[in-house]
C-alpha cells in the first residue's frame, strides 16, 4: 500500500513539474523587452574586435574619455558571439535554458533538503512568482543559474564534518568563482557575501560555544570563502568594476525602477494595476526580513543566555544559516531587482528549524495546505504573466517567434534613420537608448543606453525633457549643454503640435515615435539626406526645412490614411455619420475627425468638427479640436473666437455637454487659451 501511495505521489510530482517547466519556458523565452541586452551585445562586439576591455566610455555621445569599465565582459563576448553566429533567437533560447536549469537545480535542492514534496513545490512556485519580472535577456540568467549551484555549497558549510571541502567541491567553487566573477561580478558577490555570512556565523558560534566542532567548521568555511575571494579578486575588473557600478547606481537609481524598493510595486508607475503578483512582490520581502531578523535575534539571545547559565545541554545555534538568510532577506528588501532572493531566505529559515520542518513534512494536513498554496501562487503567476500581459496562451504562443515585444522599441524609426544614412548624436527616450545604440553605433552615439553612466546634471536633463509639457524649453536647454543632431522621442514630442520649425525639423513619424533633426549649419548633411530620402515618396517642395515639414505633414497624412486599419475605422465612422440618430451622427463625425487630426490632416478634420457644433449642441471636445486646428493653421483670431463662443457663452454652458473634456483636454485648453490671448479658457 505504501509503495502504491509513493508511486502515485511520484507520478503527480512528475506531472506537476512538467506543467511547471512548460510554464517557465513560456515565461523565459518571451520576446525581449529590456534595453540592457543591446549595450551588452555592442560591448561584446567591441571587445571581440579590439581584444581588450574598455576603460573609458566608448559609447558616450557626451564624453568618450569618461571612466567606464564593464564587469560583465565574459557575458558580453558570449552573447555577441551567439548572436553573430546563430541570431537573436539563439540568445533568447540560451537565457531560457539557463533559467530552466536554475529552477531544476533549485527544486532538487529544495526537495532533498526539505524532505517534503509539498513544501518544495510551494517554495519553487514562490520563487517563480517573485522572479517573474527578472526573466529577461540579460546576465540575470547566469546569476540565477550560479546561485542555484551555490546554495548547496553554502549549506554544506553549516554541516559538521571534515575540516576542508573535498577536492571536487573546491574545484566546483573555483570554477563557479572564476566564471561568475567575469560573467557578472556584481552577481558573484552572492557567493562571496553568502560564504562570508556562513564564515561569520561559524565564528560567532565559536565565540559562544568554544567547542572543537566550531573550530572544524570554521576551517571548512574559510576554505570556501578564501577560494572564492582569491579567484574573484584576481579576475579582471572584479574589484574596480563593482566599485564603479555602485557609483553609477547611486546616480541612476532614481531613473531605473528596478532599483526602487519593493514597496514601489504598489505604485502604478512601476507595478501597474495592483494584482496578487504585485501585492506579493511588494510585501513578502519585508515579511521575510522581519522573520529573519527575529529568528537571528532569538537565536543570539538564547545562545547568550545558555552560555551565561552554563547549560551543558545547550544546542549550537545555526548562526551561519541565519546570517545567510538575513543577507538574502536584506538585499530583497533593498531593491525590487532582488525580491526573488526572499525565497532563498525562506528556504534557509525553514532549514534552521529542523524539528518544525519535520513536523510539517509528516503531517498530511500541512501537505494539503502547501499544495493549495502552490496552486494559488501558480494561478496568480499565470494571471500576471500570461492572462494579464500576453492576452492568454494564444497571445503568448503567438509572440514566441518575435525577438522583441511589439511596439517596445522604435524599430521603424530606426529603420528610417539607417535608410537615410543619418549620423551624429541622438537624444532620445531613456528606455530606447540601448536599442538605438545596437542599431546605429558607431555612426551614431546615444545620450544614455541603460548603463546609468551619467552625471547628476545629465540625469536632471533626462527628467526635464521627459515631461511633455514645457518640453520645448527643456530641449533647448539640453541642446545648449549637450549638442545633438537627432531627436527621437515618443509621439507627440511636442504635445501642442507646435515647435520652432526653424530649429527642429520633423523627418519621421509613426504610431510610436517622432524623429527630428536640429536645424544647424553643422547638421546640413543629415538634413539633405533626410530630404533626399523622402523625395522618393513625393516630398520635394523646397530645400527649406520649414516648407519641407509642412509638405511632409500633408503627404504623410495621406499615406497614413490608406492604412487598412484606419480605412476601416473611417468607413465605420462615415456610416454612423449618415444615420438619422443625432447621437450616432455626432459619434461618427467625431471619430472620423479624430482620425484625420491624428494623422496630421488638420484642414480636413476642421470641417467635421465644425459640423458637430453646427448641430446646435454643446461638445467641448469638438470645440477644443476645432480651435486647435484653427490655431495650427495660423488662424489665431478664429481659434480665439471658437474658444470664447464655446467655453464662455452662458447659452452654451447651460446645455448638457456631449463631449466633456478630461484631464489632458483641460490642460490643452488652458495652454491653447493662453497662446491665443485668453488668460484662462477653461470654465471655472
């Protein structure tokens, strides 16, 4: 009977693991959305071509003599070579396999050390939930893999036994230390600090217990820590690279969400909509930190008390395990990037209570509870990563063939910049920097690329220029400090669709981005190249940048309107506009006018916005857009008259509003009113 139950339990375990690793593959092989891989690839190419490590900022558009060094050089060379020979899908697959290998090793460790399938599965799924945001095409995959290898080594440091590790253990430590220190020196600190925590805990136990076993264990820990420390210290850029990286993080922390504490998961700007996943990521690190601090404090207090009472039966406390658990808990609570290390802290804290763990493992009720927890966490994980982000399994499978998430990077704009043959310095949206570097270096240099290697003044420029309102002045200040030739930001770069066309020349626009050239004598080569490229599609009015932009707007609008998706929407709007129902007629006119306005055909849109108002109704949105079209057509008097009539007339204000303005509309209304000479156009 027992054999049958064990066979059934083993079969269920295998089925659960097959499902788990299938889900993990979907998570880890998804299209790339992180910019860091791109500068890693470029660095790997540079190292491969130059056969040395850079010590200055080879990619900077501001100061190429600025100090910069990479502590991930081996990772960069590996990924570059894989990408160059096998393509980016192979790079993605390599990372996915590393994640899967890491979780396989973690489960083996959980299962063997916890002696319970249910507890091990629950902890494995907890690790998955806390790690979901880290499944990226970046060195994190190697950090996961090496951490999974290191955990059993750290646990062996806490076992009674020989005064030094076996030869094969030392060889493994040496290999991991050398590889990890050069693949990601920052991640390699996990082994160094973890073994240091074990060494410190053993030393504390020796001070409190003064027995022979503590001395033997201290020697074992010293071998592990010393081997790792020596080999990492002699690795290129390990020490200097870590110091340099921590300095950069202090400057860039504000602009990089993953360096914010876990509580940031409750902020919409980082965590988005609050889900079970974001709630867990925002709370578990703090709960585990409290648990680790309490466990260590109680163990220390009891050990001191037992020593004071000269208790001959006192047990040695697992200070090494508790200190290592505290290390993992602290870094998880410090940064959202490391929330997954909370699961390692939980694992170690469970191991520090073997009696409690044994009772849980032998109690059927607890086994059921842990399996229910594992099931609940799996559903939360699926809802967050598949149902919420990828629109279900069909969407997830459909996207597996894509290298980058759709609309994540300005791919079409980059194609246009490359086709035009533009060169120079690019000022851009921060999240696009690495991609633009990958696409255009060395012909173009970018302002920032994800490395965070910028000064506090440069950080301020990024913050100011990423605020849409007041951007024109902010860009002027940025250009005066750090001159650049090309500007690429999310559309619309200028919210009011107005800019000094004698300074900024619009050369490209799509649903995601807009690209401009700075109009200066030094940038004439780029300007002529852009005009020559657009001449192929009929934009060749003059060589004057101002006239070119007006011609570009009209021709580009006519091209965009032919898009089958827009054509279908326009057809549907036209059908609604020709119905007898006032509501349907107004809705159709409004939808069609917004489409025309969105593609830049302001003159055509004007007609339909006016037709809405001619129905004798109050429609604030149509009135605002009508005035806006008039303003963009250099008819300020008409725009002022439209605003005064529709936002100041008592007769109109007393009517129900069929198109009320929202927050952005009210902001545009105030801005437009100020520009046409009205102190405040919006109603009180």
